[in-house]
C-alpha cells in the first residue's frame, strides 16, 4: 500500500489520509436511517432503548473496536440516540438516569462512551492469543516505546503510571488509548495484585496490632531447609538398613579371617557383590525419585511464574484473568467510575416488579416512568412558559377539581377528585377479584406510598388496580386540561378501568391455560414413556399385562401398609413423649406438695368420680 492511498479492508477504510468523518460516514447514515424508520412506529421508551442498544449502536461496534473514537464523535452519537429517545424534544430525564437498569428506574440504555472504551480491552486478549501476526508486532513496538518513555523495566501492564504520564498518552493512538482504559479499570498482573493485597494486609495487621507474619521468601527458605533435613533422615535410614544387612552377611565370618576356609571366603565375596548391586539399584531409585520430585517443583514454580504474569482485573474481591473477563464486566466497571451513581434510585413497583410491568401497555409503562422521575408537567410548571390563544399564561388551577393550585403534591395525592376516585376503586377491586376467582380482602383507601406504588408491602391484585387506575385517571386529566372535556367523570373512569382489567384477566387466563396445556402434554408424554418401559419389561420377563398390573398393585399396597405403619409408630412415640412429660410434671407436683404417688392417685380418682357425678 502506497502513501496517501486509501483502501477498504474488512469493511473498514484504512490509510493515512482517512479522517474520522470519512471513516464513520456510512455508519452515521445507517444510524440516522434506522432512527427515522423506527420513529414512525411511536414505540415507548423501553422499546426505543432496545432499538438504540441493538440496531443503532451496532453500526459503530466493529469500527470503534479497531479505531480510536474522539470525545466529540462519542458525544455526537450519544446526542443522536438521546434525540431518538425523546423524539427530538428537550430531554425530560437526565442521561445518567436513563442508563440505569430498569429495576433501578432507568430504561437500560447503553452508555456509548463506556461501551466503546470497554471494547478496547479485547485488543489485549487478541495480542496474547494471536502472537506473530503483523498487527500484534506493531502493537508490541508501541508497547516498547511506552516502556522507554515511562522508564519501565518489567511488565508495563502492572506499572501504576502517574497522572502526568497518563495525560501524555495520545487519544488518537489505539494502543495508548487502550492502555489508558486498562489503568482506569484497575488492570494489573496477578503478581502485582498479590503484592497489593499483601501490603493491605500489613496495614490491617498494623492497625490491629497483630504480629508480623513471615515473608514469602523466608517461608520458601524454611521449606528448603525442611526438605534437606528430610533427605538427610532418609539417607540415615538407608545407611542403617545397609549396615544391618552387612552384619547379617558377616555372621558366618569369624574374627580371625585365617581360620575361615577358602570356600567361605568365596561365598562372602559373592554375597558382598550382590549387596553392592542391590545398594546401587536402591541409590538409582532414590536418585530418580528425587529428580522427579525436583522436576515437579520446577514445573510448579514455572506455572506460578506464568500465573504471576497473567493479566487481569480484580472483580468483586477476586482476580479474573483477561481471557475470562467479558466486555460486559469492563462496561460495568467503567459505568461505576464514570456515571453518577445515586444513593436512592427513583423507581416504583410498576417498573421494578416483572409481574406488574409485563401486564402494562406501552403507554402505561411510559406514564409510570415519567411519574417515577416527576417528568409530568403540572399546571404550576406550565404557567411559567405556556400561554393560551389570547397570550395569557396557562392557568395554574387543577383541571380535575378546578379549585386548588396544582402543585406536585396536589396532583399526586391531595386532590379531592383523587381521594374520591380512590374510594370508588373498591368496586373495581371487588369485581377484579371475583372474575379472577380469588379470595378478596377488605379494600382500604391507599396511603400516599401505596398510591405511588413505592416499594412497600401490598397485595398484588391491589397493585395491579392502582397501576392501571392511575393511568386512566391521567388520561381524563389531560383531556380536561386541554379542554377536550368540560369536567371529570368518575363513573367513566371506573368503566374504562374495568374494561382494561378485563383485558388483563383474559391475558392472565390465556397464559394459565397455556401453562396447564403444556403441563398436561408433559404428563401425557411421561405416561407414554412409562408405558413403553413397562411393555419392554413385560417382553423381557415374559409376563402378561394383567400380571404386571397385579404386581404393581401389590407393591402399592405394600407401600401403603408401610406408610400406615410408619404413621402409627410416630403417633405411639408422640403419645409416649406426652405420657413421659405428664409423669414428669406429676413428679414435680408431688415433690412440691410432699405427698406420695399413691396419695396423688387417690386424689385424681376422687376428682374423676366427682366430675362424673356432676356430668350425670
């Protein structure tokens, strides 16, 4: 490839003269086209989040992984997604709240900045797995330059650079950008992580005043000394055995060797030769055994050394290797570090609990999302910017009761129409429970927390009535506020709510019917399988079906008798324990009163006779 030449390689434009605008021109157009097509369908916030996370973000995933992306470009992509979510209007909820999980009050939108940076860590994985490739060699050269600049002799991935050194890393260089992210997420090697943990433990011991433990080097030295002593003991035992063997061989030799005959001397020489051969064989076995043990120790040391060089990140107090870490884990770490974390998330049961959220329509979910974040415009807020046809400010009165100023507290709970509506919900609740075929409890007017579906304990059916009922009330309020209706009508609200709950009941019944049908189909399949197994067993044993059924009946009768016998024994043991406890109490009573057992029995008999006379 020549200078100033541009090529398309694996779908990506490469070349010295390629600008970021040219590189991302095609993904930008595709993302805008996707947003325009999906905006026509009028889907809710949660649906838009799915579209943004899958179809829109996917246009940039590959190119952002192998190229650097400037902050301006990331912000432009983020603004495009924000504009898609809010239909090109002013955002009602802050970005750091939108990227939170659904159960924490967000819409699970993926943060572009964190997602693109998390993908860069996969470069390290490929560098370790694809050695020798041209692009890996190029990255290694970049690594050596950074090491020279920082003055690092060992592994650059366990080095903790200063703020100034991190600031000198270039955003437009792919390797240096990746290294910056690696330090941000706390990437290191296992050796450096162990050292850090050791230092932390030393500080903790120092605070608690505990004695200092031995270092790893001292423990290794002591281990070597123990191994030497062990080998010395083994050598002594071997020497002792050899000495005993020679003494047994020398028994036939007298103190004066001249007296020993020549035949005896020859026999002794042969025995000594045999002993020496056996000793040589034993020495060889001991040597091989020790060499094998030393080799195993060396392998363990090499393995430990390789493990110390393993790159990884500490996640939830455990060290995870870079090969085992998913991009999702890196994304979550960056989210914790970069995105503002609130102490208490603004959420409610309509968003946090699946059994309610799954039964709500798209518009109902949108309403509860706005309610959780107070993104609904009350008339007190509207009067500051909205004007009517005559140029006068919009009224700040409540459109439902038309008497009080509509503040948030008034809209949320204090309005007279809201109070009346909550009382009338009793008949909706009773009708809903009757149609569901469930036992109903007494309807009590919801508290402020229950009316908001805060995370308080409440009956599920009551939660469903409130979740649907508040949306129906909001529809009537909006129509009255925009003069589509003259006044509110609670009867109409109740009727509409009943219709919505009937649809919910139909869906629930349909789901239960499908589950029942699946269960019956499964049981039928199990019966068929059981019947096939029994038929095979009859064929193997050569018996008829009636004989097998008689055997099964006999086995069932035997099992019933065994269960009855077990039950009878349990009852007898229980009666025995009760008699023992009663006798113990009687013994205590006798001891307290100082009477004998015969006297107590006589008293009990007299009381029994008196009770019988009273009955008669």
